[in-house]
C-alpha cells in the first residue's frame, strides 16, 4: 500500500482532527466513477481507519520506521460508530450535530421533518409578506377580472385567480389606476351585505375631490378618462355630489360600475387597510398574464 499519510495529504505528526478533516475534504471533491477511482476511494477509507485508530496507527508507524505523534488523542466514537459520526461532529448544520447520537432511521426522519416544516414556513412567509393569491368572487371588476358564471354579470366559466404584491407599497405610494386588494371598512358589510377582502381599482387619492355625473367620474373637477370601463357597464343613471377624500384614505371603485358596491356606498379606505397591488392572473390558463 502507498504511504497512508501521503495518500490523505497529511504529515506523519498530524492530529486526528487534521486527519479527519483531510479525509472528508477528499470525500467532498473526489467522487468515484471509474473502477480505478473506486479503488482509490477504498484506499482512502482504509488509510483513514488506520490513522484514526491509536493502536493501528502506532503499529503502522512502527512498520514504517516513523515516530508516533506526541500524546495522540483517542478517537471518540458515538451513535452508530460509523463515519457519519465524525462528519456530524464537525458539521456546520446544527440539526446534524444535534442528532449525531441517534440511530440512522431517526436521523433521516428528523431531517425530513425539518425540511418539510421549513418549506411550509417559507410558503407561509411568502404569503404573509411577499405574494398572496386571491379569487375573484363577483362581477364588480368585469371585464378586467372575470368571475364565474352563473354569477350575475360574470363572463367566464372560471373565476380569475390573481396574485397580489404585498410589499410594493412599502417602497412607493399607491397610484391612481392600481388594482388593489384591501380590507373593507365596517360599513361595507352593512351596505353591501359582504365584507372582509375586496379587489377594486384606486380612483381617488388623498386630498382629492371626486364626483360622479351620469356615470362619469370627475377628479378635482376634471373628467377622468377610464378605458377600462365598458360603455354597457357604466352606471349612466347615477350621480354623486362632490366629496373630498380624507388624508391618508383612498377612493375605490369597481370597473363594472353597474354592479359594484364600492367607496360610493361605504366610504374611503384607510392606507393601513391596503394589502397589495394585483399584478398577475395565474388561473385559468387562457387568462394567465400580467395586469
């Protein structure tokens, strides 16, 4: 056999920790593929086993005419007593270190549990702070966002599923025309028979004055151009006198004005109630795209 120290790339006076570290470095970068590499891997393993066993190392050193290293430390053995124990003891993974004394079956089970729990935590964190999905339940945003027939005013076989960017308004102010998911004021449930989370378009900004004349919206006295509102869905028989949007609040309306219970009925939405901006439809397949 070749010199075991040379094989592992260590000096003859190396400590056991240095020998273990050298062996696992070789395992990390030398992945046996050919028969020759498999034989070399077996030789590395044999060299590791000899040089980390005090008695076998002393015998080998004597046969090679080498002097034993000063005060060699015994090799601690725990768990299953296999090579995994040495790896686990020096691993940077706290789970691997914590479970090194357990049987292999338990180690694998705990590793799977931690992996699954971690994946679930990541998904929940994304939903809470990054992106969250929502379903369009009513026709208030038709035809921009579809709801499913036979609902009143719905145009599609399936309701749109949309994604809302939950962090965008931490970096910029809401813009007029944004389609926004928000928590409704208490008055919405009283006036519309439904509350909770709505999806509407932002029409009036804080401090602006809005009014509706025969179905057309005016902001600060100027008619608002709204290409997203179709003629047959404009409530031409409806008018509201001029009202001012309070500071820190937003005026919301649905694109389907004839069937939208919105800020005209239950008032403006406080900034703290805004959840996020709708930026994409992810279902059904024929509707996938950015909005």
